[in-house]
C-alpha cells in the first residue's frame, strides 16, 4: 500500500490529502486501479452552496500515462458534509473511492488536487504502478492492511466484502493497535485448481531488513476455498511486536505446499513498551568463532556501529543506549548473534559480504572525520542497496550541489526518490534533504531549500523557485530515467 500525505495552503492551513491506490482484478480478469482519497476536514476552505449551507469541495484529477501519453483519466469533485456555519474546527474528514479500468501494463500516475474554495495552489504528485494479472497463472492483488474491521453501514466509505474496512493509513501500526487485520484477493484459483477446491495461504510477519521471521509463533496457514475472486482475510496479534520495520507476507500454495506466488506488504510498528533485553545474549558463545579473533574494543565498537543501517529498531536500541556501556564480552555476543540470526549457516560470510559494502561507502562517502556508514548517503546505500539511477548536479549555478537517487522499486513503494544536498559546498558530506519514502525525511519545499540565490522564505506556500536557465530539478525528480 502506498499512501501520500501532501499539503497546500488553504485558509492559512495545509490541505492534507491521504491517497491510497492499488491494482485489482474483476472475476473476469479485467484489471482496474482502485483509488481511495481522504481529505482532512479541518484543512480545507468552506463556502456557501446553493442551499445556503457551508461546504468544502476538492477537485481531483488523475492522469494515467504510458509512454508519456494519457491513456486514462479520472476527474471529478468530492464534497464534504454541509454545515450551517463556516467554523472549520471539528469538521470531519471526507473522501471517496473510485475504480478505473486499465489494461495490464506499467503506468505513471499524475495526481492533481485543488481546494476549490481555498488557495489557488494545486497539489501535484507523480507515482508509478505496475498492473500485472496474467490469465494463465494464479496471482493476487496487493495486501490491504487495516486498522479496523466492523459491520458495514449504509454509505460507509470503506465498505467492502460486507464489512467496513478502515485502511491502516501510512502503514503505521501505533502502540495502541493490538491487532493487525489484513485482506487480499486471489485470482484464477477456479480455473487452475478447480471449483470448490481448497488451497493454502501461509501468512507471517518478517523483519524488513533480513526477511527473518519476526513472530515465529504467529505463522498462520489458512485453508481457502477456490472462487472467481477468493479472499484471504485474517489478523495478527501484534501486542508484543517490538518497534521496527516489517513485512506482512502471504504465500499462496496448493495442498502439497507448492508455492504459486508470494506477496509482501511493508508496515512500521511503534511499540516503545517492548525493548531489547541483554539477557537474550547470555547463552550466546563466541568461542572458536570469527568474532573471537576481534580483540580490540575500538575495532569491535566500529564494526558493531556499522550495522546500524540494517539493524531492526529493537537492535538499534542497543546502539543508541548501550554500545559504549556494555562489557566487551557482551559486545562480542551481540555482534555474533546479529549475524547468526541473519545467516545461521555462514554468519562470518554474511559479515564479510556486508563489510565490503561498508568499505565501499567509506571510500565513496566517508572521510577521516566522518565514517561512511554515518553519512546519510552511506546509511541509505547500506539500508536499501544501490539506487537504480543517480542524477548528480554539482555545478548548477543557482543551487547548492545536490544528487537525486532513484529506486524503481523499494519495499512496497515504486518510483522512490532521495534528494541529498551539500550546503557547505566544499565537502563530500551530502545530507538527506527530502524523500518520498514514507518513513524517511519529507521536505515539501526542498527545491526552495536548494535554491541558494534567495534567502529563506516566510511564505511556505511557495515550494519551488521561478524557472531559470539550466534548471533540472523537476526533470531529475519526475522521471529520473
């Protein structure tokens, strides 16, 4: 699930829109894209309508592009409830769900949102979606993570399959969420398995960083009946799931456990009540392992600190609070356990392979003063791998030096960008300025920050400078091909 939260000025506030889009199929294998829009009721302007009541209206336009041509378009206005007065505080959110039929293929989605009664500024956003539902194999929709499931009532915005299914916006599971419901559609089961037959859906939660099971006791194997559109619908108890980044995984299998397809959906968990306990490592022995040969504490601390970009959130608690305080023996045990859990058959090989990447980011992004893995570019490289494309602008006459990194696919998102800049201009330590990765730093006015010919603006409605000769910021950001 990809969700965008974007802002533009309205009545001195920021118009906030949450966007969810996902590809589905009908029972006749006709693909479509489902769009869910939710507008913050307190963030838009209200005006009198024909009935002399106050109403907010937002214009939504979606262009579906292929080879730079618009092949489909969705354009309409969604309105709020109406009110007798114009006071904004306390206004409920409002939204809509729309389905747009498409053919199998890869598309860019160009979104434009405009508050019709507020500021004339539009919100513009571009994303990418791959629609792929072959008719000769079993395939699935994406996984919908939910924050609440209850009986549907007439007019419910999130009504589906006879239930009201509230999306888990931002794929963020806060500490007050104890259960994580999810649902997914499965196609072609009747054609390829048979009518009124059974198949299996193996469901589990894994760590994002290493794909190891996060909750081994919570593996679910569901028996599902074939249907024109079969549903996998269940929930996980995440009460004791520590803070961190995870995937919810589904494997569709036949009754002999032959896997047809695998699907993953990223989510982030916040659960500060669960923290790392050092007693976990008491029974770990490093005797006669590769770690026993590392006897210098400073070197051991450096090796351990280099793991931060790929560590789970619970493991990061060790770096933040205990790295300098624990006994050397415990430090060795932590380091060895880290690699043992990631590759039980060859923990040393896993470390040596990662060490090559650490050496690379040190050579490429580091210096004598700053370790490469502590730089923003080094951290992103180690955490997500090398980008598919880098656009480098060290000599733009109107901006500070900057780079735009482009990942075609990253976790559950597509077309992900990172903007790094170097305001000092004379160093190699580029800082992360902006990213549209959902759990990374987001700076809507990043182009204004890059533009060095002006002072910082008080008017935050302006998100980009006037165009000038040689300006490539929009081009680098939009497609990055």
